[in-house]
C-alpha cells in the first residue's frame, strides 16, 4: 500500500471581509505551501455525516477517520481532556467549554474570550475557576454550580478583562 498525506483543514471556512476586498482570510493569505499541495494533490468536498446532522468538528473527524460517529462519538470533552494531557478512564465524564468575555447583565460579548487568550492566561483563568468552583446537589437529580467573582465586574478574575476587553 502506498502512503498518503491526509490533510483536514477543519474550521478553515470563513466569510468575506470588506477590509480584505470582500475576500475571505484564506483568499487573502499568502500560502505557497498549501497552494502547492493543492495543485499536486486531489481536493474536494466530503459530506462527513448524514444530511440534517450538524457537521461539528469532532463528529466529522471521527467519520473521516472511518469510525461511525453514531457508535463511537464521545463528545468534544473527551478530545479536549485527552489533548490537554488529563488522565481519563472509561466511565469518566469530560466536559468541554470556552472561556468567554462577559459584559453588563451577564451578556456574553465574545464566546471565545477575544479569541486571543494566551495559554498562560487560560491556565490562570482555569486555576481561578478551579479554586472557586462549588457544585451543590439540587432536587430531583439536579445540581447547581456557582463560580464567585467570575461575572463581568471591575474585580473580575478574567485575565482578558484585565487587558481592557
């Protein structure tokens, strides 16, 4: 069997931006290596999951690698936990989330904390959440979590808020 290079440009799609002459960032980018790969290889579109199913990254990549996502889909939490080097065993629950930038009245201003949160800032924020997180049992199998001082305020623990966002 001949080896191949399989490149998945997950999340590459974008929308035209007026400042780029109504081109997408990819159209405006100087990408000679990617252009050369595309010229020498085969390109195309793949429908990774059935019609009517949201082609989320984790589901699509699972399907592209040959696994039936209806059988093997674990959710993004497991991918994130294993990718972060967290110990993980069968039966564990892994949840994935985004750090967000909050505004007045609990309004989310950016669901990905400005999209430029550094690893150091993300670790500091995760440490602050871990230090203050408390899970309480509720009624009828419910629970509630409160994270003190994490709301939008002058005393916010968010590194992004300290950078003037």
